[in-house]
C-alpha cells in the first residue's frame, strides 16, 4: 500500500553538519518496515527526492536528510506549518522476521538514519542488538543519544581524517565472534557494505543507494544486476539479502 498525501511540517532543524531532521505530521499507515523510504515532492522541483525514514509512529514521520543539492537546500529552509506532498510506503525494508536474537547493526554516515527505526523495532522484540556506527567527523554524528539509550552495546567511530591508527566499522566487526551476533543489518556507502558482507560471519542484509526517479519500479533507472536477476532498488530494495548482491 502506498499513500500520497499532504503532510504538515512540525519540526525542521539541523542536527549535524549539513544534516537536518524534519518531522512531518500526517498519515503514516503505509509505512510497514524500517528501511523503507518516502518520496518528497519539493516545491519547484519536477522529480521527488527519495529519503529514508529514520523513525515513524502513528501520527508522524521523521526524515533525516543531508543538504547535497537544490532540492534538499529548499527543504532545509522550510519552516513548521508549511505543507509537503509525500508518497509513503515505498521500498522493501529490513526483515524483522529472521530467526535472530543477537543482530549487529552497522551504519556509515547517513546510513545510520534508517537504523534508528530498526533499532526501535528490535528493542520492542527484546533482541540483544549490537550497534556499530562510523562518521567522517564528530560534526557528522547523528542519533548517538537515541541509539545509545536503546542498546548499551553501541560504538560510534570517528572515521576521518583517514590516517594510520584510525579504525573503521569493519575493524570493529572483525573483533566480534560468532557468539557475539547471529545476523547483521547494514546501511552506508557501497565500499563499506561490500566489506561488511566479506567480513561478516553470518547471513545478513544491506540497504543500497541509487539514483531514483519514480520510486515504484516503473522507470527502471535504479535497476541493478543481482544473483537473482535484475532488480529495481526502489521496489525490490533498497534492502537486499547478502546472498543476492552482486558487487
């Protein structure tokens, strides 16, 4: 189910370097799983902007977005009370029904945003999750307090400047044994995701990024080749199982 509707901006504030958090009030019934995204129709722009859902409840949804172009720049200047048209219920999110009791969540940069809602849902299911996140600098860190409150096994790494002695999220993952986790969820830059899949001792899934237009699998511009044939990331993804990804 997909819902295109108008949403009222409740809050729109900067939470990190060039990163804003927008809270919208409206119908969230189409959002079913963490890892899904929405299409935001920015005033004055033809194509919508796909943005991950960081969190949602019965009456509001929270979007974390980085200002990288004209569309997100316009969004960053919008104020509470303004209205945005949003298409919700997009994408294939993280699988919460896998037989896992001790998952590890691995996020890099803005890839941490969808892990917030995932962590909330895992907490509700009484899972013992470990969370590893990495950012380019302290100025880029998002959702530290929220994730730290949800799970005590939480590590945030300062990844830049990249120099000798600086550890990456994959270095921390290497330190974990099979007794520490039984599944992984990952979201972040493609090189990080590939490294996670190579290093991880268990099955898992990754959330991939791609340029998107329609958001519903019709235009095919986000198609990728997988081990199960061609898939569109906006419809079959953005979350794919580890064994499906062809790097």
